[in-house]
C-alpha cells in the first residue's frame, strides 16, 4: 500500500496551480486534506503523475460572513467549520459535520475537498443541495459559479473541469426555519447507509416549502423533489408524512454493496425522512 | 500428567493483587519497538506479488519488466524458494481421519485464493518493491471456485488439492451415550442451523518479518511479529534446513496477535531465504490489505444442532453437525480443525447432558486459510447451541436463565459426555451473579414497559466453560494429538535481583507483570526485584508460545517449580550463614528471617553475594538458578456474559446498551489484567455479532480488503461494562491457576445475538447467522411479520 511514483509540487498561488493543471491536465491531481486522495493513491486506485499540494495557499482558507451568504473557502478544515462561531447562523452545517468521519480526520480533511471529492454517500454534498449553496470554481478564464444542483454529476464526478479548482462554497444565510440532519451508518463515523438533510418552512401548520436531500442512495446526492412538492401546503405529520416518505423512497433505486442491499437503503430512506421531518418540526427553527 | 506438584507459595502477597503493569511505561512513552520500527544497516525491503484471482493455473510469470526497475535487487519465485528450503509446509495431525495438506511457500503451478503469494520482490525500498510488483505479469487459467463449504463437499464441486479428494480435510464422528434412541423417545426435539460469518482477528499491528543472515557466522537472526518465537524457530529450522543453534528468533513488541500470530506463514520462511541468498537484512511488514486478505481468517462454520428436551425443559441429548470453511490450505501447524472440531467438542458447555454426538467436516474453499482466533471454534459452537437454547426457552415459555440453571452442572469437578474433566467451577453461581449485576428482573420489567412505547430492549445471558492451559493433555483431550513443552528459568543475579525467562511471549497480556507476581511470591522477593524476559529464543528458555489461554498455567506453573528450587537453595545458603536450620527460615520482602528471632536476618542480595563470590562459604549449595518445565493437566475456567441491547425495529439498527461479565479462572494472578482481557474480548464480540465479515463474492473475489469494508468495532460501538470475579481454584493445576484469555469471546457474540432475538421476541424472530447488519435484522423482522418465523 505505497503510492506509485509521482512528482510533488507545492505552489504558492492559485495561478501557479492553474498553470500546472493546464500543463498536466488529467495527469495532475490537487491535494487538499488528503483524507480521501492519499488512501486512493496508496491503494493505487489513483495514480496521478503530478500531485499539486494546495496546502500552501493560505488565501484558500477561512470563513467569511457576507450577509446574505456565508462563504467557506475550499481549504478550510472541516473541524474549523464545525467549530466556527460564524457557522452558528447555520447550525445544520455543524450537525452534518459531526457525522463526517472522526475528529482527527475532520481536523485535516477540508470542506472543499469533501465536496470536490463528490462521494455520493458523503454528508456535505447532500447538505449543499439542501442549502441550495453555490460552488465557486476558478479556472484559466477566472471564476465560475455553479449551483449545487448542477455540481454533482455522478460517482466521484463533478462539473469541475480538469483545469479548474474549487475555491469556495457560498451558502445563503436565509434558510427555511425548521431543519434536521439524520443518517444511519454501521459504525459512528462511517459513510452512511443512507442519510437525509431537510429544511422546512412551516407556517400555521402548513409547509410553505420543503427541502429534502438524501445521500448514500444514488450515484449523486439527490433532492426528493416529488415529496417536497407533495408536502407544500400540507401539515407534514401522520399520513401526509407517511405518504411523503413513501414518495421519497419510490423515486429511489439505490445500489447494493456489502453493507446493505439497495432495497434496504430505499426503506431506510423513507424511515429517515419521516424521522427527520418530525425532528425538524419539533425543533422549530434554525436555532 | 505430573504428580510431583509442589505446594503454592505460603501466603500470596502479589498474586491476586491489582499490580500496575510494569511494561506499560515503555509503551505509553512510545519507546517500545515494534517490528517496523527496527532498521538495520544495509537493509532491503520486500513486497509480495499476490494472486488477484481465486483459483487458477499459473501459466506464466513474467518478471522481466519488474527486474529491470531501478532499485530492484532480486525477485524470487517458487522455484528459487523450493531450491533453498527442505520443502513446503505440510499440515498434518496423527489422526487417521485427517488428511495432510501441502502449502507451497510461493505458489508455483496453481493459486487457490486471492492474496496467495506468488513471488517476492526485494528492493531498496518498499515503494520500489511495490512498483515492481505492479510490473510482474502473470497469465492465469481459470479453474472455477468453491466459495461455500457445503458446496465444496458436493460431488461436482471444483477440487482444490489433488491429494485431498472431495475437498474434505477431515471427517470426524463422535458418539457417546445413546443419542439416537434418546432423540427417538424425547417428547421435544428442537433444531437449528447457524452460519457464523468469516472474520479475521486483525490485530492492530499486522504480521512482519526481518531476517538478517550473517554469512561469516553462518547465523540467521529473525525478528518476527509472532506469538511463539521459540516454536517458530523449531518449525523454521526444519523448513530452512538449519540447526536451531544457528538461528535466533526474536519477537519484538507485538501489537496484538489473537491467534493469527500463533501460526507460521509462508512469508516467515520466504524472507529468511531471501536474506540468506542476498547476505543482507530483508524486511517485510505486512500492510492492511495483506493482513485482511492473506494472513488468516477464522470462525466460519455452517452448523446444525438438535437438542432433545423433556416436558420440564431438561436437556436430554445433543446432536450436532459442523462444516468448517478451511479456506485454501490447512493452517500451519495447527490444522483447519481448530474451528469446526472445537465448535463441536465444547457442545456440552455447562449443561449436564450424557448423550452427545457430533460430526465434523473441514472443507477446502478458495478463501484465505482459516486459523485460530481467540476462542477458536468455541465462538461458533456457542452461537449455535446457546441461541438454540434461547429459542427453546421461548418455545416452551421458560425464562432462558431459568432454563440454563435447570440444566446446569454442579460446582464440583465433572466429566462431560465428551470426556473432558472440568476441575470445578462456579457454573450456576456465576449466572446468578451476572443476573444480580444487570438487575435481571428489573430489566425484564423495563423491557415490558418499553415495549408499550414501541421500543425493543433485549437481554442475552451466555454462560461458558473455557478449556485453557493448552498443553499436551488439553490438546489431546480436544482431539489434537500433539506434545507441548514449556519451561521457565529463575535466576538470582549477584545483586539479589531475579531474572525469570519463559518461552511464552507476551503480546499485550501483561505477562511481564503477572508472571513476575508469581515468581516474587514463590521466592519471597519484592516484585520490583524481578524481571521477566520472554520473547527471544537466545535469551529465554524454550516454550511453545502464548495462545489458547495457556501462559498463566504453563509458565506460571513452570515458574513456581523453578522458583521453589531456587528458594530452597537461598534458604540453604542463608541457613549456613546464619547457622540455623533452613526449615526455621522465612523469606519475604527479599529478606530472610529466622522464625521467632526477629533480630537475625539476611537479605537475598547478601545470600546471592555469597552464592556468587563467597568461595568456600558456598559449601555444597547449588547455583541460584533453576529451569523447570510444566505440562499441566486439562483445566477449565468458567464465566458468564450478559448483553443488553436495544433494537430499532424500523431500521434494524442494534444499539449495544451494556455488558456484564463474571469470570472465574481459579487463582487470580492479577484481577486488573484479567479485566483487561475480558473487556477486549467483549469488544471483539460486538464485532463478530454485528459488524465484522470477511466477504467473498460468488466468483471468489475478496470484497473486504480495507478497513472501510471490514468493520472492527470502535470505542463508539462498545458499551459500558461491569466486570466481576469468582474464584474456584483448580484442583489439579499448580497454584490452582486456570487460563482465561479467551472466555470473553466464547460467550459475548451469542450473548449479543440472544439479546437481539430477545428484543425481537414479540415478532418471533429466529437468528441464524452473523454478523447482524441493520439490513439483516430488518429483513428478519419483515420475514417474521410475513409469517414465516424470520427464517
Ligand atoms: C476513516 C475515514 C472516514 C471517513 N468518513 C467520512 C464520512 O463519514 N463522510 C464523509 O463525507 N467523508 C468521510 N471521509 C472523507 C473525508 O471527509 C475527506 O476529508 C474528504 O472526503 C476529502 O477531503 P480532503 O480535504 O481530505 O481531500 P483530498 O483527499 O485531499 O482530496 C479528495 C479529492 O478531491 C480533490 N480536491 C480536493 N480539494 C479540491 C479543490 N479545492 N478543488 C478541486 N478538487 C479538489 C482531490 O484532487 C481529490 O480528488 C472519511 C475519511 C476517512 C479517512
């Protein structure tokens, strides 16, 4: 479990990174926290000939509260986001992060690296869908803003070009008031068998809007659009909720692996949707 | 069996005390050296080329491109190794039913499992060795696979070894009493099938070997992450064709073994061969992928049991069938019988049943060879029998604890229908004690309350008897005719400090402390005056190693004997010096005093000074050193594990809530160390019951070669535990000591499984496999609701 030979570079500027990427294209990989990439390299499942270490780019780290959006720079460590005072405005983010791996891994793993890695069982991509965040990509032609809904393209695949890097994530601060984040993993810190992030805007016992994003159930994170539409205008309890959960699961066709058959993940999704919506209602608002 | 047993030390001071582990500071300070911490000048690094396919003819191995890589020093394939060894490993036992199985050190014409070594690359770094390994090209011709032990027995199954027709390494039958008649006449017969999943012990530190051949001295030093440095030397001497005096085997700090490292692996012979050919040190430290796919798997058995029961719930007879999944070879040297035979032969447990029969098969499959892993065989045997007993309790509407107590043997020594002599225990008392600890009756009330809220609490109680002190007698009684030799030396040094050496290597068990406690008490010296050395074949006396809960008994007993000799000599010398009869002397606290005259005394250091440098004052007294051996009679500890779980019936998720355990291992050397052993085994039990599975697909591909897929329990999955002790000293062993390293894993998996079944009893769920993933539990509930009992 040693990586194949590679050339290692530590650029000081984003421009240098982009130049290296332009030169080496598919042969190059950027290294962020290394919590996924280094393992893949040790298994020789990734064999980049040039490894571009982003860790010298201090400009790519930090969290900025810009009023309507909070901008999280790509290289900000997951643990820093989880513990950041700024992020208390969006408590669902810290809640989701607590389900990502373990403290030691979050101390090293980056927020942007997790999203760029686009593991469909990962928490953050689904959370980005639910929060309707935007991904900021920087390439040879400058910045490009990609809505989360257009960012995740398939297993470990995003709409980033090989000549681009993810430089930050923008999350709107105005979010529906009721939220919940839930998953079931075989062990604490494992990738989930299935999970759900939900945000609801409820007034007088009626859903004005509902967002339900799931992970671990498809080749990308997915929004349960039909169930969301079904809930609008309804009181999301009892049979209504049962029906929303059923609609959610019906739209899914998860694949099987050694941890669970696809059919199980489908059922689990509906249970999690029920529980998450109930928890969101009980919690009431983003606080 | 020995008859010249010496009495135990008069009044134990240290034995039984919670002495802090003296070996810990080194580990806690990061100063202990594990195999991979060792670096020698001029050292080379090895990587193995392993089979990516489960069963194939090797048509061609092309090493040209690999050899051309800069930094590659040598590449050896089967022919090179064959030319430099006396032959392959042949695993056999002197029993007619058991076929010898041959395992090549490197595969030559055929591979039989994914991960089997085919070539070894020696290079200037492990990185380069792995780069070269990726360049070796091998042509295979597919031979088809066997991935299920029962399928392996069928007539048209693919055959793995030409000299093992029918893929069956052994078919063993045992019959005692009048089993079939009792079954015919019994008012109730309950039956169950159980398939315990394939697991691997997966110690934190994998295997590893460094070999350093010195051509000037024609001497080979081997560092191996092993549980048995001396025995490894004996076995390797045969394979390498070298005299044992020319070989030194050292086990450095070993990061866990759990049985895996009580086997000898091909890599342990291949690396020394490479060093001998190159006259340079060569290191191989296994990575996690190799550990999971190519070291040793364990425990997979497909089992059936029938229990005949009368109307009152008395067990009348047991009839079992155990088909073990051996993997591609019989593990060397213990054989693949360690799982199915031990699963079968412990079927009596604590239950007073006189009619017992079983059949055992050990079947070759295209998987990593199965070997011993803590509570080998027994984990499976107990899962089968005790989960069936809980099924019976539910069917007959008897409390499962009541049912066990009703069928439990008495505390006095007892000979089972399988011929084992239990040396007394607290079989029923330990069950009552564990019930007190968890508040059994209260928990049952809570369970009823919670069910009203749709919450499902479950309790599992699993008592066990653990065969320990694996010496010649235990091994033979359990069907493994083999002889063992274990010894200890005790030497008082010139300054009165004491060196003790044993041949049972410690790899986490705290022997350096617990065995020092035994020596200190027997000699009458202070604990801090004693040092125990156990892991170097050049400096420690011979022994078979540490496995099968044997060391406390075999080394404890050897030390007691050797120390008794030395004590006698200390007293003889002191008697001469003090001019009193030695029988009037006492030693304690490293000081010899005369009974009744407190003024007259001498320290052990003063006596030792006389022994070494006293010239004529020594008189006729022998040197202050003795080496003695001890091969104990069979001895059995006992205990009980209770597990409490809560099952989420919508997701199938099992939450471990609590464990309680009672352990009775006779005379306790150190309760704190015993508790550590139990706690670790309980944690492993959670893994076996709920998480761990070494998965092969139907094509024989291995799907769990990383820790993302092979799931150990982490501290988050292991619940709080309450541990307690009872003490029933053995009536046969030195000092009344019984072994205890494995009991926790005999009982904990079935305690958890029974707790899950108990939680789900309103659904009528029957559990017959492990591990229980959430998906499996939910499928059981749904099947039960659909009306077929969860089967
Ligand atoms: C034991 C363990 C358990 C884990 N459990 C979970 C879990 O439960 N949930 C979960 O979500 N994750 C889990 N992870 C993964 C972890 O969150 C990683 O940190 C994360 O997936 C990748 O982030 P990173 O910064 O380490 O990226 P790296 O490993 O450095 O990179 C990952 C990939 O993203 C690319 N990349 C990184 N940064 C950028 C960028 N700015 N622009 C473009 N491409 C980029 C890299 O080239 C690479 O392909 C686990 C990891 C481990 C080791």
